[in-house]
């Protein structure tokens, strides 16, 4: 499981995480959808996080220019938490 780090101030993306071993980049969009992008080099993760840390830069623009339509991706199913049994 990839830990997502919060991204603030973006109108499109609110979380990002990376697994350097598998080179999978996880992006959580403001809609709540999480996508995993395959074979992403570490400098892309470094770049999106640096962009997120700079209020003068756009995370959405970085995503559009460097990630979208450049890597294979898969939408992740939301985790379903079991309901507590009735008391």
C-alpha cells in the first residue's frame, strides 16, 4: 500500500504517494478517486512534490504536462470497511 501525502491548494489533486521499488505513483484527485500510474521514474514524483510545495506553481499543470497520457494507469477501488455488527 502506498502512503499518500496531502497536497494543498490544488483544484485537481489532493494526495500523492510513490513506491520507488515498483515505480508506482499514486494520485488522489479531489473527487476522491485514486489512480496508480506504472513505471514512473522517481524524478516525476520529486517534481510533483516540489511543485506542490511552491505556491507559485500548479500541481494540475505539472500533472497534465508530465503524467497524464504518459504512463499506464489503473483506477483503484475504494477500501470498503466492514460494518460493525449491531449492538
